[in-house]
C-alpha cells in the first residue's frame, strides 16, 4: 500500500505529502480495506468479507465488492459514490474519479461487470455497465454511459458513449486556434 500511496502522491497535484495521502485519502483507505475483504472472500469467508466491505463503505463512502479484482496502484480520487461490482476487474495504474460505477446490466451468473485495463482514466460520474472491456490507455469522459468495449488508446464520451481515438494535445490546440 506504501507503493500505491507514493503513486497517488505523484499523480495528484493536490497531494502535499506522502503522510497526507496515507492519513487522509479515502480512496487509499477503501483500497486497503478491500485487500483484506478480498482475501477473506478468496478464503470463502463470504459473510465476514461482506461485513468488512460494508464497514469500509460506511467509513469511506466507496463501495468495492470483496469479489472484485483490483490491480496495483489504483487511485480513487475524491471517491464518494464509487461502486465497483463483484466480477469487476481493474488493472494497474487506473484513476477513478468520484461517482463512478463499474456495474452490471443483467442479473446473470458469471462475469457481469466491466474489465478495465491498465493506465485507464475514468471521469467523474461515468457509468461503465456490463461485461465489457475498457482496454489499456483508454479514457472515459465524465458522465459517460459506456455499454460497449473501448479500444486501447480511445476516449469514450457521451450517453451512450461513442469511443473515439485520442487526439494529441497539439492537434486539439491547433484546432482551437
């Protein structure tokens, strides 16, 4: 968790110190609690895992099902209202802003939640629903409702989201001038 805290400090310009991140970042606290709940879930202590996750939700405002698989150095920034479902898979170096849902669309057995690749940015209040894949280096815009796969390096915006290739900053700046 120390490596995750250091990664958060590097990625968040508002972080003044590592101690501040360790003591005050609810996303880091929720992730720490999830590691315990997930271990309990893997040992088939489902009730204890669920109680642990429930307590974490009450304390942090972030709901991560104990069955969810979370990679390294997840940064949940201003995490209030984040929900990560049971069969969700989140890769490494992912940033999730407040109000995001990684949820399901159908009450079926098997994988029902999204798989999020590495180095993905998910904007505030985005809803990523169903057994879809958000591939590496993708970006999901704030408020997007994503119902289909998003290719590597693409950006998805809108309701429902329409994935588009990411444009470089230089091209965007030239287009605005």
